C-alpha cells in the first residue's frame, strides 16, 4: 500500500514539472519581448531618419529658371535660404579707371532677403551667382568687392532681414545673358535648387 502511495505521489510531481516546463516554453521571456520591441523601434527610427535625410537632400524649393528683371527667386544652399531680386542691370565700360578684362562690365542691383532660420552672410550668398551668355559654358563670378565705385551686397542678415547692393561681372558682348546659381554648387548639392534670370542687352541700362 505504501509503495502505491509513493508511486502515485511521484507520478503527480512529475506531471506538475512537465506542465510547468510546457508553460515556460510557450511563453516568450521578458528579455525576448524587449529585444523584439527594441528592434521594431529602431527600425521605425531608421525609416524616419531616412525620410528626413531624403527631404533635406532634395530641398524645399523647385528650380526657378524663367525669372526676369524685377522678379524674385528663392534658393536653398548649405549656408542658408534666401531670396534674390534683380532690380536693375546695366552695362559699364569703366570702373575705378579700369576697363573690363572682357568686353565690358555688367552691374546688377540686388535685393537680398534671408528666408531661413539662421543668420546669413550676404556677400557669400551673392557670390554663389554667376553671369554667362552661354548655358552650356561656365560663367563669371561676382567681383564687386574689388572696386571702390561699386556698393557690394554685404553684412550679416538676421532671419527675415533684407539688404540691397550691387554685383559685378565681366562679360562678352552678346544679345542675351543669364544670371544663375553657379553650376558646380548645384551639381555638388551645396545648392539644393537653381534660380536663373534671363535678360536682353536691350533691357540693360
């Protein structure tokens, strides 16, 4: 009789152990659950980061390639976001007693406005622009700072602040000119979009 009781007790204990093991195997551990959750969170974070980086790389502004004298274009670059208005363009034969190294100078009157959230260097912003009479060729950069008779765009602009000044470019004689963001800046991604002003020689004072 005692032997039967011992066998029954042993059987019952073995059953309890087997059931407990089965429950542990069917339930994921806290560590496993935490790892899976962390992995999911990291994946979502990576997707959000990729989306933000893609938007930053593309920029917020489209190319503006049909601008004329009196109009405004907005460009986004690595130094800031700003709008450029070409108020007037004129041909100048001589400055500070010097002739242009080409056919003449082209003097541009600008209004520059800081459209970004950080301070903007005005001179650097204008230096991003070049003048050309051939869209397939490189252009001529601004040289206003080297002439006393020219009032260059300069200073530091707070967000929303604007200033006026002049840009100066050497030019070959031609019927039509283009003022645009330097091609190398657009190609490298330093400028997120291009702006281009087109004007005829007949429009230049």
